[in-house]
């Protein structure tokens, strides 16, 4: 196990910065997800940590050892970093045990020690008795476990996972999520998990770094990302947050009174929040239909989607372009075109941008 420290990392391909002043401090034994859409720089960051590429600026430390930086660049084979790819990358002509043992054989580990470590790695991923099988005889989830065992058998100080569940169907992904979580609990290995799937990141990670256009926008726990997004991009990306304009009127500690579409509502905010125009993040569960004639604000249903036991309702606020969504249980009296009034039970005022 080892800490991972990334300090002001920059990488440019051509004229475009793919990593732009990225900094992260991953604690020893922590499970961290790097989350973002395609092209945000997350896989480039993994390649820098693994040692496949050299940064233009900044440095990377694994534990107390600088592995990339002004003083030099440690090659991948000397970093004690294990990698699990989404493609499994198993040798089809080798048995499961042969695939797991390959790295140890290349490293010159003796046959007896090699066999012991292979058996231990297969036991750790729940594949006891599978050593003589061919990869073609395994399910997708089992192949991914073999790839994980092959990574672990080398006893890495840090494990990098590059979208390891992307090739699995939805039911198998859920099962493998539980496997990864149990594995991390058993081993306490420091893990960096690259994904574009926020459900995976939320389910697995101790903390999540949200990336966009080569920068880390926020690095926080799943709960904090959801409840207290740092900016409008994170608010809209995580959990389909709705970013709306508000007028902050009074601030009392970590809550405030704000004007929202003509209604007055209570919201959570940072203690340093100032009065005046701001943006807030609303979640679907924050909205509720109210029966009072003067309560809340007016809106009109523009679309309804059945989701099994409930409807996703989209409503446009009267007199504006704001489109909101919420969930209504079945049976639902609402129809497209219906007028209604909405009240807000909670919300988060997004802090102003630094500087």
C-alpha cells in the first residue's frame, strides 16, 4: 500500500492541454475514483501515474518516492503499480494460472513461490479451483477477476483500474461492483479507479475526483459531491442536478433565505455565502407538487416518462425557460400540459467561483 501524490501535473498533446495543473492527494489504502466524460483527461492521468507517459510539468509521488518530475522518470516496471484494463487482456493459449503467473515468471520468481502466490491471488478474487481452465471457459466477470488476480499477484503498492466494468452487462456490473468493494475491504490496497459511470463511482469510492477539460473540478466524498457541488458543472453532471438562478437574501450560518421563481425558499449554503444573485442546485427529490394557490411557483408539465412504479415528470417554469424534473408515484394524476405549482424542500447555493 502507498500514498499517491499528484502535484500540478500538466500534459499537452499538440496545442491542447489534456491535463491542466492537476493535483490530487490519495491517502494510503484509499479507494479513489476519477470520474468524467470521454476526453476529460482521466485516462491520460492514469497513464501518467502508471509511467507510460511523462508529464510536461509537475510531479508524481508514490509513497515518499518521486516517480515523475524534474528529477527524473521511473519506468512502469519499477513503480510497483498494478493495472487492470477493461479489455481483460488475457492470453487465450494460457490457463488461468498461467495468465496470473506470467508476470512472476518474467520477473524470475521460482516455481514453488510462483505457485503459492498464484493460488493466494486466485483465492483472494474467489476463483479457487479455476487455475487449469482456459479463459474461453469463463464468464466476463470471471475473466475480469483473473485480470485482477494477475495484477495483485505482483504485490503492487498501488492498483490502477481503467474502466474495468465497461464491457460487462448491467447485472454483471452490479455483481462486480460488490466484488471490487469486498476486495478493497479485505486488502486495504490503494486504488485509483477510472470511470465515466457515476453510479459506479458513487457505489465504490471513498472519494471522487470529477474531471472536465483536463482539470479536477472537485475532489470530495460521494455525499459531498451530491449535496454540495463546488460549481455549476459538477452540479449538473452529478445526479442530473438542476442549476437555477436564485437571489440570496439572508444568510444564517449554513442556511439562507432565497428568492426562486418568485417564491421564497430556504436552502443550504456555505457560511461565507454573500447576499445577491447566485446559482443553486436542485435535485429531483427536492421538488414537490403543492396544492396551495399561493404556495411555491407556477409551472406546466411538458413531458412524462413511465419508469416502473413512478413517472419522471418534466415541467417548465411559467414565464421562463427553466426546465425542472421530479418523480411522481403511480398512480399519477398529472398529464402533459397540466398546470401545477411546485415547492422546494431543499437546495444548495453554489459557491461563487474563486477569484
